[in-house]
């Protein structure tokens, strides 16, 4: 697999960059570097209380929350759980399993059982199920082409990197990605927010909204945070602690959050204006990716944890903050927020006002 330093180069052998190997169990993709992932389909949900689903993840574990939307079709939401087993030469056990004494030769069995255990708890929050074979391929195909291509499940589900990219034309400019001659527009956000009104405004668009969290356990997260903030207020440690005390949560890691669109030349600039205006109305900080666009693109691909991995560490207090979920607050507080939103923000914007002809 290509090294992290190569993700910015203008090569065309996309299959060499993709980590996917083969579907070795009905619900497990084994990757070329020995890592693995499973995909859980779930229903967006509401909750009155933050869930008690605190999983003791550590480095080498990663989560993707993938919101896939084809124009005028109900969106699908997926949680991808990935694990890269840390193996030390000469040792028979994996170094970053969530329990002790997991042997290297049993790592696949262990991961499969860990996902099943997680799914059992997750179903207490919302309907959810583990995807298998063709369903896994369909999610990954959409992550590359956004609906332009679909491959049928082969008799032997191996070489997924080549199979799923073979009919897609990728072209890489200095700071651009083109997929089937459409230019990628990527807009990064900084923190998880509820985005139902944004999703509503994009009803007629095809897009992906991807959140990713490269996980740390509590001890690892504190060490990384202390290293990152070591030069903050160097002579005022009390102030530094005040500034960082609430930055960690139940789920900690390197967090990325991006909307991805593929647009033809005529609609690229009008839609970019429409979408940034939409975010401006919500007073949401964002970056329209340019220099880092290719890194963000690769980092959005399920299972590709090497790209776009950088501090600072982010802490989430519960899993619902990361997923397509709405945490309901107390009614009196909610009423105040709703009044403020109605008086300050108008987010229901018609994309046809920006795009000639009303469609893309």
C-alpha cells in the first residue's frame, strides 16, 4: 500500500492507494496492511439522555460516520468500526486489543466478536444491523464514485481495491481531485453539530458527509493533549489547565468532519457559493479545502486511517455527538433555543436560486 507521503502525489493507480483487500467474513473487510473493518447500518435517532455506551477504545481503533445521500433519495447512515492490530515482532499477542491476551492468530475472530458485542449495545439506542458482502461493496462503491458505479459481488470477494475502482476515472491536479470528470468540492467543519436543516437544503444533491475519529484511550489522549498544549501559557500552568480541562470526553481522538460533492464545471462555483452561504447563515466555522484537499479526500474513505491524521485531539462526551443523532434538551431550554434560531437564522434555502435551471 502507498505510504502516507504519497497521498498528495498525482498518480493514477488508485487501487494502490486504497487499503481494501477482501471480505474474509460475511461482515468483515480485511485490508492489505492487516487491519480490518465492519460496517453497521443504523437509523438516525433522538435521545433525551447521553448514552452510557462508553467503549474503551485505544490507538489503532477508528470510527467513520458516513452519511450517503443520492439526489432525491432518502439518505443512508453507516458507522464503520476499524481496527489495526498492533503486532510486535516476537510476541504472540496483539498490543491494542480491548481485552488482554488476544493472540495474533485469533485477531480476526476477536474483532468479529467485538463488533457483535458493540452492535448488541448499539441496538439499545436505535435499529441497527451489520452489513455483509454486497452491502459492504455498495457502501464502498458510493464512497468512491457517489453512485456512478456499482460492482456485483464476485464468487471470490478479494482484490476489492482493484475491483471497486476499475471503472472510475480519477484525475489528480495539484490541489484538485476529479472523479469521472467532475471536480471534488470538499468543505471541512470543526466540530460535530446537528445538521438536519443543512441536509434538508441538500435534498436534491448527491453528496457524502463523513466524520472520522482516530481513537485514543484516556491515558493516551491526555499525553497527546499535554504534548500539543505544552507551550500554551508556559508560565501560567493554572490557566493552561483551565483551558484544557474540558477538552476530553468518553471518546477521544483525531477528529475530521467533511462534506464531499462532485460537480461539473458549470455548477462548481455557483454551488460552492450556495453551500458556503448556507453555512454562513448558521454561523458555522468551515474550510473550503484547497491545499489539503487530497488528504481530506483520502481520509474520508472507509478504512483509510493513514491520510489526514493530525492533532489536535478532540473529545466527544458520547457517541451520539458523533453520529446522526439529536440529543433533546429540557423543554424550557429548547424553547429558548428555538426562538433564538427563528429570529437569527434562516437556513431553508432553495439551491435553485443559485444553480441555473434548478438542478445539478
